[in-house]
C-alpha cells in the first residue's frame, strides 16, 4: 500500500506542476505588462519648445488703435506649463515686454495687446497641459496648440468669442 500511496502522490505532484508553471508565467507576464504601462516606452517625451500666445487689455489700452506696439499686463512675469492636473510644473518662461495691438479685423479681440512667448523644455507625449500666465488662472492646452506658431495663434484670435470661454476643471 505504501508503493500505491507514493505513486498516487507522485502523479498528483506531476499534475500540479503545469498549473504552477502556468501561474508563474501569468504572474511574470502581468508584471511585465504593468511595467510597460507605467514606463510607456512607445511615448516620445522628447522636450519641445512651446509657443504660448495670449492677449491682454489694460485700462490705458481702451480705444487704442490696432497695429501699434503695446506692453502686456503680465510683462516680465512667469509663464508656466503644468501637467494636465495643474499640480506639477513642467517648464517655465517669462512673458515678453512688448506686444502688438490687434486691429479691428480681430473682432472681439480688437485693441487687445497680443504677445507670444517660447517656453523651452516642455516634455512631449502628453494629451493635455495646463498653462498659467503671470500667476493667473490656469488654462488647458493641447500639445498641438502649444506647437502652433505665434502667427497661427494670432490668427486664431480672429474668431475668438468671449461667450465660448469656460472655466478649467482641475479635478478638485
């Protein structure tokens, strides 16, 4: 009986080995997959230079003619790019001290002082960023928007409508 018991025990162990190997393989595959999802080697995070264009109006600008030079309200203040949560600063620059007064062809933005700054070292590969100019309200921007030239951003202001402005959702 002892040989029979040993034989049954050996058979039982042999049957369990493939199950144990399969479980170990599945655990290893899950660990590798989780590591790749965290690391994301397929995402290009090469830093790029963002162009951030904005327009501002100050009391001294009221009724000013378009086309001339102007000074942005936030001149000399920081312009920062954050991750989409708005909690982690990714890169920072300084607002220019000169801008261009927008002419009447810019509709609701006519008379505003337009300026565009470059912020170097913004990591690419993120869907959305938050941008803060001069310590003001954060605004969402996509990487595509940040890669637009100053002229492209300026032209976009021709169709700007104040009624389209929404408050950003910072997930709070």
